């Protein structure tokens, strides 16, 4: 079952998109919203969001679909929606991909194109679910004295290299053990990204970032190499657009 939201200020467009979704033959729960603030007020999470950009009703000035997409991408949700913009304006196409949009459909909607995009989105949602299930099972094995400890990836904020040791920043504690950050970077590829020679961060716990630092969900601010910024930004947007967290 896929949870789908349609956010558009025009009731007839919401109904039309809802009918197109039902025609695809995929089991879906469909929710409709007339504005960005109505969507946020509902407090629901969705697998897929069909989102208008220039909505005229509800919310403050400027709180359009692009604003809503940005808000969602900045939130630490259990699942980030796959976003498909449905709009009559081509001028937003580049902005759409800045917020990790999956696709951009123009009004009037081409129904064949809609079917193709919907099918691809469903495949991506399925793949993201499989990844998340795998991630939920993934652990980092850390030596602790004569024993070994299995730490779920979800509990790790970041790893910091300190000489020949690794400082592991966890949700409940920090611990040290002997390891090489280069080897860990290869082992943790996908959910983790090396933003600096001394820091390997969990992308699911990124709270915010700029060109000089990344803020983690525990409040720690970590330096980002100027040579890593563009690749980090790309990796992070790809990560959240796949609905990993």
C-alpha cells in the first residue's frame, strides 16, 4: 500500500489527479490538501506527493509548493516523500530539482506521461523501502575489550578520526576504538559520507549545512572540506530524495 498526497489549490485538479492515480492499478491511500499549511497541519507522512507550485489559497505569501518542498526536505521525517511537481509553469524546473524533486509534470497533464512517471515513482518507493529495511538491519561491529559490540547504523551520528583511533558519536554516548576512517568509509558507503578527512557522517542525521560546516541532529557542528561540498550536497540530495529517512 502506497500513501499518496495531492496538494493543489484547485479542487478539480486534485480530483483529476486522484482519478489518474486510481487508474494505475496500484493499491494507494490518497489524501488531498488545498494548501501548504493544510498539508503541514495534517502532520501526515506520505510515500508520494503530487505538488502544485503556485497555490493561491491558504498560508502566508510565499508559502507555495516550492516552499513546502523545502520545508519537508529540512525535516527529519521517518520517510521523505517522492515529490512530483504538477504545474503550469516551466520556469521552476531547475528549482524543482534543488529540493530533490523526482519529476516535473506540466498542466494540462499528459496521461501517458503521468502513467510512466507514476510507475517509475512506485518502483523507486519500493526500492527505498527495501533499502530502509536493509538499513534497519545494518550494524557496525565495534571491538570492546575482548568482546565485540553491534551498533545499529541508526544510532550513529558520525565517526571522527583521532590519530589511530575512531571516536564514535552515538545517540546515547561516545566511545573510542582502534580503526581507520578510510576503511570505514568503504564499509559504510551509502548511508554515510566523508565530509572531511577527519569526519564520516550519517546522512540520516544531518540537520543542516552550509559551505563551511554540517550540523548534525545532536547539535554538533562539523567542518566540511571546501573540496567536498559540491559532492556532499549532491550525495545528500540523492539520499533524501530516495526516502531513506
